């Protein structure tokens, strides 16, 4: 696959390559966009609709510092977060879509001693590494967000965190990929990766065989199902969410505690989440799950109890066995790459994941591959 300088600011191309991306979530669409703008012939196969699974079920938090407790995941998140300032203007130019993006940061709130101890441990090493962190008293936090509960003990502001409209972003990436020549096929379920002589040859699907030189598995919680002889240590974890509606945005910052979060949209939607349930592929919304989400929200800001309920849903996050994503080539099968296991950080890590996969496809070995490459979990 010859490499060449691409047009429009893209650095490379894989002219002539036939690439299939399994999964039309944000990560799959971001990968397809990166590859298509580089000159590759790309097809995305999505079992339902674009953004119809975890990417559409998320709140869009870009909580590189507030949400992650693993140091490697935080570093990955911070690097990926920086790419949003490049990608969002590019998507606007490519598609005309102005993706909703907030850069006010995340307030992580502490309501008891355990919360404060957890927060102290998190920010100690982040400050040592030079990440921006602002410790706040309860009074200072409530000056930033007056609706926060009076039971608050203290807070930390992670000013560099942000949030986006995750579904809008996913659809914009899909549209950009299509305008660059990619094909997006919805309602196509990939059944199995085909191979011969140790090389990928394509995909068996419920709509027939699709031939390809390269297959990129971005199937999220379903990623382990398409190549049983090389199983991926990825499992589904259900997250239930609730949406309320207010006349105007309730908060400028994302509010986060160890029990739940609240994320405002500019149109008055308020997204509350989220449970973490090991229930397999069960996507039902349950009374117990909703009660847990609403209790966490009430702790953040009791005034939320007066808002109108709009809807609730559940999504399946892809969790890996060690808590880090799996990104890169599978050494046992030439032409097979994976991009899954991001758990609750798929929105945040999508830009970096797309870039890492593109680097791998063009024969490079990114620095992050030692941390996120799937070979680290071989046999687990």
C-alpha cells in the first residue's frame, strides 16, 4: 500500500486499499473519516444505525481528568482532548455541522470523607504531572454553580475537561467520511472475519460476503464476537441514563461525583447518569437503575427533582479486562486491527484512536501501542 502526501491537511494515503470498519459508532466513523480523507477505499458496516449503540447513549463528557483514575487512561484522554480543537473546526468545514462543544470544565464534587479521599489521591499525581487542577471550597463551587447541593463539602475543578453532543459528533464524522468517498452501510451485521493464509480477506455478514484487505473491528461491546479464534477480552457493561428538561441550561460545567453526573445541553436537555451493571447484552431500562441515577442527581443538586422527566435509556459500554482500550493490529492475523474496550471513554478517545489506527495501517508503530496494543492481553 503506497503512502503519499494527502490533500487538505491530511498527511498520508493508502491508495487502493479496501478497508472494512465494523461498527458505525463514533470510533468507527472517526476511523473511517481519517482513512477516507487519506485516500483509502473504506466501507463501514453498522448492525443498526450510525450512533445507535453506545455512542448515542452517552452524555458526551470529555472528562480526561475528572472521570479517569488510571494514569495511562488520563494521559491518553488529555492527548485526545487536545485533538478536538483540530477536529471540530475541520468537521464544520467538511460537513457544515457545528457540533455543540463546551470547554468550561468539569466540577468533581465531594459529599463525604470517602469522596474527598478519592479526589485527593486523584489530583495529587495529576498536579505532579503538570495537569491543571483547581481545588475549591464548597462556597467557591457554589459561586460557579449556584444550584449545587448545600450538602457539598468541597470540589475540584478540572478546567481543561469539556463535553460535546456525542450523537451530533458521530453523525458529523460519518457524513465527513462519506463526503470523502467512504461507504456507510447500516443494518448490516458482521458475522465473522474471513481469512486465508494468515491474512484477512473480508467479512461474512448477514447481507453476504464483503471482500477487503484490511478489517478494523470497532464493534464496541460486540467486538469479541467476530473472530472466535482470536477472542478479545471485551465484555458489555450496561449504563442506564435519564434525561430531564429545563427551560435553559441548568449548569455551565459538567457535574460529577463517584455516584453520578449531570451534563447540560444548550437546548435545555439535562443528561443524568449512569449505572455500571454486569448484565451481559441486556439493554433494558429498570426501575432500580433509574432510581440509582436519580438519587445521584438529587445529591448533586436537589433542584433537579423539580424538572420534567423526558426519557430514559441504556447503552452497553465495551469494557476490557484491564480497563484500557485495545487499539492496534492483532499480530496473529495480517490486516486485522481492533479499536474497542474504551468503556466510558469512547467519545473522549475517538480522535486519538482514529489517529493511532491510521498510523498502524500505514505501517507505523505509535508510541502508545505498548500500552493499548491488543497483544498485551493475548491469552487473557
